[in-house]
């Protein structure tokens, strides 16, 4: 009887530790919903590149769509997510205005490098491996 009780208690402890690690590591897709303003882009000065208007991204989870603005042109397309993996290499519709003084291409290239995401404390980080490629703040714009 003591062996059975010890086994049950040990199993419960191990399962609770496993669940806690998953909760720390994972980000719920639901946390993406809303509008996010660009705060950081790897190797670039965001405030200098986008002095007039910072790029933003909007996730519509119900419609499974992503849209936003590059700091000049608007874009929209399908939202392709699997757990914490996200794919921006799908065909997107985009306006084609001339944008002087905005490095739109840097923003688009950074989006193409993104493989995964995580959300913590109203901050969205988009990563390539373990490297943060872009960082956004919720509620802006």
C-alpha cells in the first residue's frame, strides 16, 4: 500500500513539473490578437527609419488574417500559425505608394526571417532560432 501511494504521489509531482514547464515556454495563439507597433528590428534604428509612422501588424484570429503597415504601405494576407511557429512567406496583398525616407524593404525582409513568436507582458517577439528579429508592443496605433 505504501509503495502504491508513493508511486501515485511521485507521478503527480512529475506531471505537475512537466505542465509548469510547458506553461512557461509556450505562448497561446490567442495572445496575438490585436494591433502591435514595431519597437525593435535587429540591426536597425526603428525611430530613425520610421520617423513619421512606425510599422504595425494586426492579427485577426477569427478571420485567420494578418494585416498592417510597413511605415508606408499597407499589407494583408493569410495568417499561418502552428503552435509558436509563424509563416510570413505567404503571398500578401500590398499597396505600392512611393515612400521617401522609409526602409520598407528592411521591414519586409525581417518579417520573412521570422520563424517563431512569443508574447510576454504585452510585448510580442518574433524570432529566428533564438535571435529576436523584431519586437512589437501591443495597443499602439
